[in-house]
C-alpha cells in the first residue's frame, strides 16, 4: 500500500474516531439528563406523598373540611405523577444510554489503537483496513439500535469536548495516575 493510501485510511479512521467520540459523550450527557429527571421526580413524589399523609392525618385529627378537600387532590397529583413516570420508563432509558455510551467507548478505544498502528511505519495496512471495516460494520449496527438523544445532550457534549476538554489529558495528568515506573515525565 502506498503512503498516500495509508494517509487516506488514517484520515477516514480519525474521522470515524471523532464521530464516535462525540456519540459516546452525547449518550453520557443524555444519561445524566435522564438521571437528573428521575431524581427530581422521586423528590416530588416523596414530597407529595408526605403532604398527602399530613393532610389525611390532619383531617382525621382536627376534622378540618379544607384538609378533607386537599387530601384527595394531593393524592391524585401523586398518583398522576407516578403513572406518568411509569409510562415513560425513564430508568430503562437511562440504562440504554449507559449501555450505548459504554459500547461507543469500546469502539473509541479500539480506534485509538488502530490509529497508533496506522501511524507506525512497519505495519501492513491491509489487515488494519479489514479491522477498520469490521469496526465500521459494528458501529453501524450500534447506531441502528441506539436510543435517541436530544439537542440538550448534544449541546452539553459539544461544550464538554470543545471547551472543557473532557476526553483529553495532559502528560502530567496521566503520569499522576500511573505507577512511577510507567511515567514519562520526571523519570525516577
């Protein structure tokens, strides 16, 4: 394979890596959005249940007509909120986004190694091309079955990747995580 063909394959692989990195981060952000929504729902549900209980207790103890009127209203709101949450199964959506993000992280890691190998001088690119095509087929299937995301998740992922550099580490940061014998800076 010529150097030009190798560079084209490298370019295609890097492009695929970029799309997968974005998709991975979007699914992570979508999972976080859903998780916050679940947490908010649970807090509201607990609050409504507590208010309903206090109203019911108060109406039994004090025989207050206003509390007898408010008790079924708060109970109905709590019931509606519970049914609404059950009909959309947010926990299942959260789990699907977590699973999808992990799958794209796996692809991202595989492509990282392939890019490193493509940038090497002594590797035959025919085998690498087959591996890249195999990953591309797997990624296509994963996209097909991936749950939908929204604009908010994409926007948060874009900010995280472009401005907050969530997928990047400096050599110093990596060195701090590695045992001293594996560090590249300040060799001991």
